């Protein structure tokens, strides 16, 4: 704004200054402030005054939003210097603006919003005491832009922001000073160019790191920005790091929907112009890292979605950015710089390296800044093209142009380490097919004499910004017996089970050919199935797979104690431990190895965790049984047989336990150093429904601190009752002498498998015939017959007990019992009080007896229940009264 136009505008007031009478009196500067304050009652504003002795008007500038960056609301007030009326009657001329004029204004009433923190300057310690410059630092170049606009809008806090990031680059990361280009306000011009926190003018300090050497030389003009980028475009090469930092004012052209950065003298650098200036860098795959702290910064993001570019913006393209409330810095860029510095401006440590891998990536820096941004009206924005640039790029790490990886889980983007899952054995990028059909669906490998091989598919992604076409990478796939914990020794074929069979090995390597940037390719490996599958065709083991991208075509041997496989930590390897239990195979058991992965004694927990709440309903439909080998059982015994929600299914088979809920656990499994052996898992369904259900459960091995060692995933397909039954089992029942019945399926040859289930849902056996004893509350028996397709047809039979109590009575405290027939083996009579439920008499019945007399002299008067049991199962009961 030209000064003459500025005063002309202000002089057009709502009062007449053509003539003055003696009744006019002077309006003081203090009174002018009072009049101005009346216009902004309850507002947090700052007041400045223009000292012009020749003007008939007090000219007051009001910054209506002093904690915002520009553009924002401000006002010019014209107040007469004399009046013939009351001060309260004066109505000032007010002009609303979005940027202040260039004229000098003196502080009239400027608040100190920072208290004792007003003079806080950054002090970043040097982290490297040697003169050696890291390679990454040598390949890092930075441009720090603080345009300022003019001396009224160039706040002192912007200089603090620039000093903080400059010191972080130079002192923490060792970036050479000659690689950093501060382009700030009027450069090294000694004239006043900055509004101090107190409101006065001063010339910006040129020394950004207090070392006595001036770093600021270039003024923030568009030409200087262009020349500096032109200079750097000839220096930087592929994968180098160009860092562009902007703290400044910004605006947006609503008509054209474009945003801009305010440079010195209110020159503008538009979003499309900056994108054009950065094109020489992105075109040769330089890592371009842009941090924008000005208002409306997010408006730049859509223009900077260039390959190799990561952008962090303080605000949306439609909103202002803000300063800190308590210290003289700007909120978003301050938090962002704290993140990459891993400390505040005064060296208080902060945790921004979320994955603790020794580098704060641009993604981590943005996430920290957004999470710690204390301005609710500020909504930071982020974009990385591709995502790997922001995930990998740090001031001590360069993002590579090509990065091949295998997914650990669907959300895995290839970032190292992978924090998106703890269940690292479920790679969607590894699957088995029994035919080379390229179908993307995992199968269990199946061996037969005419089918000795299967096919392993591996999907490899290129998360980088450049096509892979160098042919210097190899894919190696390993197999191992299904296990919850695996070691390099097992994967590499250096481990024998019972001194006979290897528990794992690797397949022939496969060369990796061209993969376009951002794309993937599927590779197929022929797998000669393990020897044990041919020698023991009934072996119920299944297999884990591990795929690894390597620089050589061979595995590099084995050394005890050396780490070869780190699934969460390395994106070039992934694992698939998934067993599919088809409904036609559901009656089988499935072996899983449990292994101490340490060379010292160690205790572990085994859990079977449903993937979702719906998967937990399997416990309502099936018995989930785990049978431990003797070695595993001994380890459980050493740990004190500790468990949670575990039941022994049969006291004669203590190594078999039942998991009864999602909370079931085998605890404190104390394995010796490097010890391993098998457990067998079975899902014994006893409830059958129309329509198939699939359940996913993870058998997880944890150490006693709760850290996951590994796991095996089971995808269980439930047997299904068909809507129409083409054939049903024909059940015949034959009474036996001892109260039992012999049940037989006459047409058993029409089915692949039979299962007898009692009324309590317990499995009784799998033969074509079975002997059963009808019980008081269990006289209905079911046979479930499985057909070739895995469907199940059922038949129920209800039996009447031909043994039990014919009559029971008491007289003179003698109890008389008549049975329906002769007592079988292991029969007993129990007399129980109905008052407290305790058993008062428990006597065995001699086999063959039909009557029995009991002494009830010790019984009090009352009602009692007489029960007849066989093998501890109640068959019948009656009530009697003792008088």
C-alpha cells in the first residue's frame, strides 16, 4: 500500500474537520487507545500506533489474531486528535485487512504472552564430537525459508523456529554448514526487518547457532529461492536428501484455489511454482522432504505428490497455522523439530523414535507433531509418494529408490520394523498350491506317489520409487514342521527329530526379475515335498514356510547363535504358519512342534486365541483337545502343572487336556535348553448345524513375560449337516445283561467316519458298534456319520434303562432297595440329604444282587435321595423319608 493512499484513506472520517471552534479539545494518545480498546472488548489483540505529528488523526493498527500466522484479521483505526464532544461519543473509522501495511508502527499496547519464556532461544547440543561427517549428512542439503512479508509481519518467533531446525541439522546430524541455505527476510541487510516479541523493530540476527559466524546471507526473494534450487539441482543425485523448511506467512487465492508462501516485500511463491522448482529433483529420484509451517500450508500438498516427495503441512489448505501458547515458537514446526531432534529447544528428551530403530523418520516426525500439536484449530496434513519415502527417510538414513519386500500382514507397507502386527506368521504373500494354477488361495500340501511336489507362491512388492530391473536379487523359500517357535537351526535343516528326520530345509533359489515401482509380482517355487510325507503317509504334521529375499543365490550356512531371521525387523522376509482343517479332515489330529528357542532353560505359555469373537463360539460346538508328548508333559510337570481354564479329559490319559474357553492356557511349560517336541491338537465337534462355519484360531507360544515367540494359525471348517439327507445311519440297539446296550450302525460302509456322542456332548468312540449305559440324564445317544464331501448326517436313539431302582423304602431306620434287575459291575447305592446335599451313605452293590438293605440308624429324620450309579454315573434315583 502506498503511504499517500494510506493516509488519504484514513483521513476520510465520519466527522468534519473543515472548521474548528474554540470548544474543540485535544484527544490524547492514551484516550485514542481507550477508544480503540472499546472496539475490541474481550478480544486478545495487540495495539500499535503510527507516530505522525502532522496528521489530524491518530492512526492505530490492531493485530486481531496475534498468535496466528499471516494472513489473518487486522484493522486500521482512524481516530480524530480533537473533539468538541465526549470521548465516548467518538466513532473511529475502521478498515479491515488481512495483512498489515508496510509503514512503521510503535507498540502502543503489546502483551507478553510468554512470561519468563519470552527470551527462550534454541540450544541444540552437538552429538558428534569428531570432525567426521557421516555419509548421509554429506548427502543432505537443506533450504530454510522465512519470508517474513515485511517488518510488521516478520515475527521474532520465526527466527527462533529457523534457528532450532538449523542447529538440529548441523549439531545433531552433522549436516555440513555449506549444505544448509538460510533464505530469510531481507537477508544480511542491517536495516530493521523484524518485529520483536515486545513489539519493537530490530534487524534479525545473522548467526543461527551462536558460533560467531553469520549464516544468513540471502534475502527471501523468489529469485533467491530459484537460484538456490538451481544450484542444488546440479549437486544432488538419486537418493540424496533435499530438505525444504518453510516458516512464514501464507495465503490462498480462493478464486483459483491456489496457495502461496509470502516472501520478503510481500512477494508470493505459489504452490504450482514450487512444484515446478522441485521437478528437477523428483525427476532424478532425489528424496524431497518439505515441511510447511505457514498458514494454508495444506494447499501445497496436492501439488507436491511427486514421486519421491514427502510433505508435512501445519494446517489444512483452508485454515491458519498458530504459534505456541507458552514459548516464542510456532506450534506445528516446533513439535516437528523436537521430534527430529529427539529433544526440546532446551535439550529435554522426548520419545519420537516409536520403533526404536535409531532413526526418526519423516512419518514418525509428523505423527509426533500432530499428536502433540496443542492448537485444536490446527489440523496438520501429510502426504508421501510413495509411502516408503516418509517411512524410511530420516536425517541419518536415506530412503532407497528400490526396496523389495514381502508382506507380514495385509497392513504391512514394508516399514522396518513392522509394528502393524505381533502375529508375524500370517503372511498373505506366501501360499501353497498343489497344482501350478496361480490361484491366490492357500492350501495344505498333499503328498501321494503320483503327486510328490507342491508349489509355493511368493508375492514380492517394490515399495520404492524406481523400477527394479537389476536381476541381482534371489528368492529363497524354507520349510519347517508346523511349530509355534522356530529357530534358524530348524529352518536351515540342522535339526533332527528323534535323531531321524530333519525338521526343516530350504528349496531351490529363484531369481527375481523386473518389478515396477509401486507394483508386485508373484513368483512360483516348485517344492519337492519332505521325505517323511512319503515314508509316513499317515503322519499328521503340517508345515511352516519362510520366504527370504537375498543378494546371493545360496544360503550362507549356519553358525550357532547367529541371527539369520528377524521377521518383524526385516521387510525382505516373511513367514506363513497356517494349517487349514477341512471339514472332511476334522476328525484328524494335527501335530505342532513346541520349541525352546533359547540355549538356556526357559518357561513358556501356550494359548489358543480366537481371531474374533465369532471364532470363540467354536468352544460351544467342539471339544478342543491338546495331547502333549511325554517330553512336553514332563516340561509341564517341571513347571508345576500350572494352567488356566484347562480340564483333564481322562484321568487315565493325563497328557490329554481340554481347552474350554478363549482364556484357556497351559502355563509355565518349563523346557530345557533347545528342547522341542510335539503336541497334538484336535477339534472334536459334537454339535452339527446346517450351513458351514469357519473358525480361525492361533496357537500362540509366549514367554513368561508375555512376549510372543511364535504361533501356528488353524483355519477350521466345521462339519455341515446337509439340507437334504440322501442317506442316514441305520442304528440297531441290543440289550445286554448288565444294563448296557450294544449300538450298531448297519450301513456303516456308506460313510467315511463315525462318531458316537452321549447326551452330555462327550465323544464315546468311532467304531461301528459301541456299548452304552443309559443314565438318568443321558439316555439319548447320537451317531454322527461323515460322508466323502465332509457333510455329516446324524441319527439319535433314546434308550430306556433296564437297570435301576424298582423300589426304595425305609422302616425303623432300615432302608430297603429292590433293583430292576441284577446289579452289573461297579454299581453303588448313595443316600444323600436333601437339606445340605451331602452323601450320608455310599456302598458298593455286589455284582448280580437285585436287593439291598442299608443301615440308616445314623440318619436324622427327613427326606433323602437314594441313587443307583454304575461306573460313578447315576442311572436312577428315588426319594425316601426317614421317620
